[in-house]
C-alpha cells in the first residue's frame, strides 16, 4: 500500500471535527494554575485570576461547539463561587490533618496528600459541572485521576470535611451523594449496579450519610443504596443494599493456614 493511500485511509476515519486534544492540554494547564492561585502563597491572586479568565475564554470557545451552549458568562459567575469553594477545601484539609496521625502539619496535607488534591480538583470542577460547562469539568477530574489514582466524577455531590486517606484506587460515581464528615480509605468504590446508557438520567450511585467511615477496598453499589449516619463499613465489604444508621458492617474471610514445617 502506498503512503498516499495510507494517509487517505487514516484521514477518512478522523471524522470528529471537534476532537481537539489541545482541549485536554489547555484544561490541565488551567487546572494547575487555578490550584496554585488558591493555595500557593507565592502566587499573586489578582494577576492569576486575570490570566485564568483569558485561559477560560479560550477553553470555552473550544468546548462549546453546540449552538446555545451556556459558556459565555460562566467565568464571572464562577469567580463568585471561589471563596466558598476555598472555605470548603480548607475544612477538608483540616479534617485530614485532624484525623490522620501521620499528618505532621496542615501544610503537609496541601503539599503532599493525593486525597486532598483529588478533592480540591473535584470541588473546583463540580461548580463548572453545575453551570453546565461541557467537557472541561470531566477533564479537570481526569487530570487529578491521572496524578492521584482517585477517580471522582464532577457530578457527585460531596459535603463538608471530606477525608480520603491514601486515595489510590478510589472511585466515586457521577450520582453519588456524600454528606458531611465522611472518611474513606484506599480502594473504595461508590459505583452503579449495572452499566446501561438508558440509566444516564437516573441516580445510579449510593448515598453516604453524615459521619460514615468506609475502610479499604469496600464496594458499595446502587442508586437506592444508603449508608446510614455514624456507620462503619469494614474493609473488603461488598454492599448492594442499604444499612441503617449506627451500623457496623464487616467481612469475615475464610483463612486456611498450612504449616509447611509439619511435612
């Protein structure tokens, strides 16, 4: 096959006119600059907000290809939300510092905890999601996902003082609802019972009430599944139905020990 024919066949299959990978690159740069603007003491807030406004204008033009997409005035409205988002994130950092004996300072949480970074990018993306901005919120959380191993869909609703310990392998689905003072550990999945496109507009992911702790590798599935307040879900538990408030749910594995020295 001649080179000209190879090129022709490749080009014939590149048939999505809006598939522009610079959107991903620009979103990642925007996300990092936004995070630094809110937290880094050396980063000038006023100057960076001006730059972020210009960056957002470029992004909005790239992602709002549908007629009538609500992009034009989002940035000015989003700015008014930033102080409240920052307040919530500071509560998250305090919760992590307070609950984790390995945290030596709040600064350590901001600088080194992947769980905090994932929560921060989720909260920043969630407001864009609520405004109806296409694509960008998901790309923001995917940026955090690639860096931390924590996958939080921007559509999830998460309350105050949220704590993810170790973070790696955590999955929180689009319609999950997490209330205040919830702690979860590595490997936790808040997912759907089935994957079916017809369920797109339905609640598919569980509700976690106030003051719940979910330990490592627990899996909780289903839109009707609710974990009652003050409950503790043990490691490796698999749940597809609700549990009442103040519950203790545990998984007891069968352990067989073979003493090879008795041969």
